[in-house]
C-alpha cells in the first residue's frame, strides 16, 4: 500500500522551478492584472478625500472650533436693549403676580365687575399718582369711591395685600401699562418710600383720605 503511494508521488514530482512557474501561472489566472483598473478607484479616493477636507473645514468654521463644550456665546447688548429686557421681565412678573393676587376681583382684562369690583383699565386711581395705587395695595381701601363715573366700595372693600416692595412695583407697573393704560413705571424704591411713610397707619385708607393726599390727580373732576 505505502509502496504504491510512493510510486504515484514519484510520477508527479516537479522541480522547484516548475513549481514556482506553475504557481505564477495559477495566480495570474485567479487575479488578472489590474494595471488599467487601478486609476478609477484612485480618482474616487482623491475626490472623497477632497470632500472630507472641505467638509471638515466647513464643520470647523460652523461648530465653535470643534469644542465639545463650546463657550457660551456672550451677546453684547446695548444699554437700550438691556433696559428693554429689564422692563419686559418686570411686566411679565407683574402680569403673573396680578393673575394670582388681583384678577379674581378686578378680572384679567382689568374691567372689574359692574357694581362690585371697580375697573383698573382707564381708572385714575390706578394711573395717576404712583402714591395712590401703591398705598391702596399696602393698606387697602374702604368706603365709597367713584371710578369712571360709578360708585364702588359701599358693599365691598379692598383689603391690604401682603406683598413685597418688588412685587408691588411689578404689579403696579403692569397695571399702569396694561389694557391701554399708559402711566409711568413704579420702582421698588418708590414702594419702600410709601411703605415707610405709612408705617403708623393701621386701618385701610378711605377714598377721601387719598383724594386729599393727591388732589392734583382729581383736579379735572
Ligand atoms: C377681594 C377682591 C379684590 C382683590 C383681590 C383686589 N382688589 Fe382692588 N379693589 C377691590 C374693591 C372692592 C375696590 C373698591 C374699594 C372701595 O371703594 O372701597 C378696589 C379698589 C382698587 C383700586 C382703586 C379703584 C380702581 O379701580 O382703580 C385699585 C387701584 C385696586 N383696587 C388695585 C388692586 C390691585 C393692583 C390688586 C392686586 C394686587 C387688587 N386691587 C386686588 C377689590 C379687590
């Protein structure tokens, strides 16, 4: 058996040179020469490379120099823009505070309820001297007053509201600018001034007391 095997091997034995040549021939058959084909993929590689290059430059330009946590952009605001933003925030805050503290009676549209709650839209009490509206909130108001020709305060009074100076400043400024009202802003400092002046007052204001304190607000009546 092993003898026969040996014989077969002997008959197919090749010299080294023949072996190499037959391998070359075989490999040429399997992998035909690629001389002409090489250029096409090279062009693609080149074009793709250019694309990556251009894209990365574009990306670097538009994405804060590839920083993972880019610095927050500091927008330079002009003094006017800063003032505008401050005022917008104040009005927003005033509107929210008005909704929670005042709108149940004076209504969200500032029109009040006929015969019960006086309107704030177009009211002299709200839009003339800052002292009037601020004092009303600080101490409350009782007894009859006339608002836009109607008399209020015979059945219902307004209690003092426990609010901070800044909150009162925000609410009153909102009221004086909303629903077509066009009165001046009221500052926190003004409110603290009025608070200091009325520390000794224990009960609510009456309409008459306030009218005599701010006569010029009612001079055209
Ligand atoms: C519980 C109901 C009620 C609430 C809440 C209330 N008010 Fe009044 N307010 C009244 C009544 C009633 C009067 C009239 C009082 C009077 O004539 O004695 C009045 C009067 C006024 C007046 C003077 C009259 C006018 O219409 O201009 C102003 C200003 C005013 N309130 C502002 C406010 C503001 C601002 C708030 C919220 C911070 C507020 N009120 C919350 C019931 C209320």
